C-alpha cells in the first residue's frame, strides 16, 4: 500500500522510488524520502512519521537530476501514480 499518491496530471506518468537521505552535506534533505517522476521531471520528498507521510515538499532545483536518479530507483515503491 503506497504511503503517498499523486495524479497523472501535468505529464506525470512514472514514479521512481528513491532513498531516505542520511547524509550531512545537504541538511535540508536529511531524513527525507526522495522520489521523482521520470515523465514530469519533478523531484519531491516527504518524511515518515506516525505511520504516515508528512511534510511533503517539491525540490525544483533537483528536477534535472530526476532522470539520472530514475536509473537508481528502489525495488520497493513508497509512492504511486494514480489516474
């Protein structure tokens, strides 16, 4: 069961599961699950708390990296696209 969903709007068609950032270089990303949509080219993130996705955020400055990140998608999807 997905913890977050988004519609097939504005060209969205292919969610790419990502990773929880645990680094220290980009502190704004620490502890956030990052995911991208290959077709729409966006990168978004959320935190997971109390069994639910919270603090959703768009990262337009990372959109260019969405295509690269898609080649490293996680096997388990935490997000899904809905029509």
